[in-house]
C-alpha cells in the first residue's frame, strides 16, 4: 500500500509529512515494528505507547499515528488524531483493500451464545456447499478447514490481524463470514471500518465489567453495535430488548417466551436433546435438536432466523438439526456407567446459572461443579459466579481458570465467598477435575465450567497448556 492512498480514502484525517512511501504494515507494538510499518501510538488503561514512538522509528517505522502533536524527525508521515484506535482500524482495512466489502460479513454479539450461533451458521453454509468463514473464541474457520490452533487471546482479534484474516477469506472465495463481536471489540474500535451485512443479538447479562466498570456502559456498548442501520436479528426474550429494537430499526425477532417472527415452543427435553415446534411465517414444524438446553434452542432459533432470511426453506433447517455439529467446548457431554461429565465455556453468572439449572433437571443424584474465574475479574463477578454455582450444585470445587498474571489464590477466595453451602478450593485444575469425578456415583453429574475448549492458561511466570475435555476423558476412564 502506498501512503498516498490514506489521503484519498480518508481526506478528513490530519496528515503531514511524506505520503509518497510504501507501507509494509500497521503495528501497535513498538517492539514488533518492521521497516516500512506505520506505528500507531495508543494510550491504554495501563500503558501509553506514545512513550515508544522513538523506539518504533528506530525499528524502521515510516510513519506514526499519534494523539499528541509530537515532533516526528526526517519528514516522516504523521497522522494526528483524537482517536488512535479508530485510525488503526481504518488503516488496517485500507491496507488489505477493504476485505469486508467483498462478502457478507455477519456480526454476532451478546453475553453468551455468540460462539455456538456463529459456529452453527458457519457449518450450515459449508454443509450445503456455500463457502463460509468463522472468526471466534474457539478458532478460525476457512470454509471446510477449521483451525483450532489459529486462536487469539481476544474473542475478536485486533484490527490489523482481523483484516488480514478477512483478506485471506476473500482470496479463498468465501461468501459468508460469521464473526463473534465482543463488547471489548466494540468499545476499543477493533471492528471500526468494517462493512456488516447483518448483525445478530443473542442474550444480555452482566459481563466484562473489568473494562466497562458499570453494567449501563456495557449495555450501551452492545446497543451501539446496532446503530449503523444494518438489518438485525434480535432475541425477543433478551433483557432490555426494547432499547435494541429502538436502535435497530430494521430487525427480525426470534424467541420462546415473547411474540417473535421466529418462535420456538418446547415440547420435550432430555439431557442431550430438545424437541420443539418452530413457528415462522404462519407455518410450524417440529425440530428434533441434538443439543443440550433451552439456551441452545435460542442459539438454534437465531441460526434458523438467519437461514430463513437468506431464502432457505424449513427442510434445510430440519436436516441440519438432525446432524448438528458438536461445538468445541460448548455443552460437551461425556458419560460412563450412568455418570455424566459436562464440559462448557460458561464463565459468567448468567451462563453458569443457565447451564446448572438445566443440568439439575436431568440429574437424579448429586450435581458437582468445578469452576474458576479469569484474572482481574471484578469482586462482584467472582462472588456472583460462586453464588450462581451453589444455587443448583450439591458441591462446588473452586479452582484456577486463566489467572492472566493475577493471584490464583485471591481469585478462588473471591468465588468461594459467594458459595452458599458445600464448597472448597482446589487450585490445581487437573486435581480439581480428578477429585470432582472421583466423587461421582451412578446418576450424578459434574459440570466443568469456564474454559470450554481453551488450551492455554497464563500465569505471571509461565503459560500452562491444559484442556478440560482431555482431562475429563482421562479421569473418567479411570473410574
């Protein structure tokens, strides 16, 4: 990319210095700057990279995006702005020639259900022969190739790697891309400059208050995602749905409890199956869904609503429900001798309560829960997680999740404060899973929550590779 293109596509930017230079990339980490990069200086919560502008220039940067009117030597390119994150996203999109304009990009947001809804849509279109992509917590999907190892520490990648992935999907002739959009991604402008075809809302509850400080800020951030006028698919039963409807003028509703354009009426439920009537366009059909929980009926209804809107008939949906793919780390069930092991990503109070409430209904014996919290979660969230776990559990084992440099002992203590009833701390996650499974008798269930399919936990001095499902399989085989 030639820097002169920046003036052409974004004439409103305050640009000075030499623009007749080739740009080799856009970088926000001064240590990773290479010759020809534009360095974007960002003032973050804990660090201000404006202090690293000289380092970036010494490493070969040919330009700087800055929120301060600093002197840039040698006539190098300077973009002065009051929002470096926004400019970073715009430049990233430009660098890769606006990839989101070249397929149907669908953004999925909500407190829970993003991964399952996006993954189901991704699988559906590939199954019927239409190339689709997926970007989310569990990995990156390029048509039929799903790469679990290609993950990021963020639900939604930063703007430059995100646009790189999108550009790869353009080259692969992908027609739809389904992307999880976190509240962090919205607030920190990671998705600025992207063109969305449609947007989907799953559920709303408290989460990520480490970033937002208040629930109202979290909610307003989610609502702001729907401001740009794209067609939206909304959960009619979600909290604060009227505020979303007021912003997303062009919307379709799905749900179970309230009136909706696509509505589910549950007939019967088992631990691994839900049968329900789907009502749509004056018609109704029975769906036999091989998934666990009412929460997954909502995810499937969101998926079905999008499929209907793309012009596909109910036969496609019914066939897909019969051969539903397993979503890695989401509602994964293991069974042996009448003992149930349930592994799920549920990591906030709303998700924990939904999962355990469902499991309680199908557990004749004890329900044991193993869970932890990620580092730097708010005290309120940790306490509420413990409380939600203890409402439906007979015994709660509090363990380590991903400390992210925080103190695992203090995290665990914070959760245990909320546990009302029988509970204990077992910091080593493998030992916690082992102890929990060893407690099982016929008719008992253990829920292992919080990490799903994640494989890394980050401590102050090390990274530990660990997967709940693998540990659960090994421990279950021993009893």
